[in-house]
C-alpha cells in the first residue's frame, strides 16, 4: 500500500544550546554550586588529549569533558552530583533575550496564516546539544520543545549478572557513567532521526530505508540555529539538502562574533545574527521570514501534488 500523498507538513527548528539559547555554558551553575573555577576546569579539559596521548591513549576531544566531570564527582569535588541535581541546576539557566517566547510565537504565526492552517502545517522545536540532557530538561525550555538530543549519565550501573537478579528501584545517587553521548558529528544522526520520525513513529529506526517522500520532516523543511564550529557537520548537511542555517553569536559574558563571522565567510551558514530573538531583532526577522518561505513552499508543493491527480472522465 503506498504511503499517504505528500503529508510532510512539519517545519522543524533545530537548536544548539550553549551560546544559542543561553548566553554562556550550561555547566556554569554546576561550578557555582560547588565553588569550582570554570576556567580551571575547561583548561584541564583542553589539556586532556595531550595528557592521554603521552600515555598512548586516544580520546574524543568533543566529549572529553564528560569523563572529566565524572572524575570530579569521583574525587568528591562535585560530591553527590546526581541527575536530579543536574535537573535542579538546569532551572537556574537564564535564556537569551526573547526566549523561550519565540518558540511559542512561531507556532502562533503559522496558526495565523490561513493557507498554512488549511494545509495543516505545524512547527516543532528540537534541541541538539553536546551538553547535558538533565539540565535542559530542568530549564525553561522543557515544556516548549518536542525533543532533546544531549548527553546523559547513569547513576547505578548494571553489575555483572544483573539479568539474573530482580530489578531494584534505586534511589537517586551520584552519576557514575556516561549513558548516551552526543558529539559534533553525531549531531548529524539526530538530524536524520528527526527527518525519519524516530521516536514519533513506532518501529522506525534511523537506519531504516525510506524514500524521501516517506520521511516525516524533509531536510528542506528544517532550520538549524547554532553558534560554533562544532556545528559545521550539521550546517553542511542542511545547506546541501535545501535546509536553512543561521549562525548566532553572543556579546556577553563572552563574545563569539568573530567565530560566527568566520563561519559566514567560509559559506558554512546562510545567515548571521545576534542571539536575541525579541520581535523586531535581526534573528527574529530572519527566522520568521524563513518560516514563511518554507510554509509557502509546502503549500505550493501540496497544490502541485494534488493537481497532478487526474480525475476519471465524467458522463457524456
């Protein structure tokens, strides 16, 4: 039985987190909570590759901070840091101007355009981050988003022989192991999971073979918003597939304008604006205009699809 005729009416905004939805790094409340100097921690993380290489060990620099964070937990510096505590600290994250109201505004904007409403066009928001999922889930964005791809931690690991034991409801405890990991390149996997509807359509796997017209959210219906070089693989995929890409920068507490400008100069992003999503600001205008462009492209494509259907001949 063929798939339903051209039902791809979702427009997906895919957001990085640090310096995109918040002005700094999400780990800052952890350092504040435990009285740890953030600069020292990140300097140690930056030196980990060279440190381990001297011992003949290769590590993944993108996610090296996760292991170092667990080391701080094990050594008692982040004593008792649990998933529950991370979620609580996520509530202290302050969003950039205009957020998270902008997410609500996109949905209202689509609902207010008759052609879009008639075709059932909707907006979804996703976060794809190399940060910490519990903190995102504890933030002001939790009830505004449709999905999160980020790193997770396990508190109580499965011991050898656990299959032969009765399951025990473990209470919250210190995090001790990485559970799910997102690095710079695996952000692209998240894009294809959104593309295919993984987690929304039962039984769909990211490796499932699907034609373009069977996929829930075409890449051309996606908008990717992020701040840094770590997002280049994701930017590249969407640029090549007809999607939209916006590089955003913050001026405080740190200024990363130069990095984002470099992305634009090298053709990695289609637009560039400050991470300020209040009405009338460049990022707001660029994204709302892009939203309308994609919406009207969907409307036109659906009209063409239906007009191609030939009706049976009538009576003479």
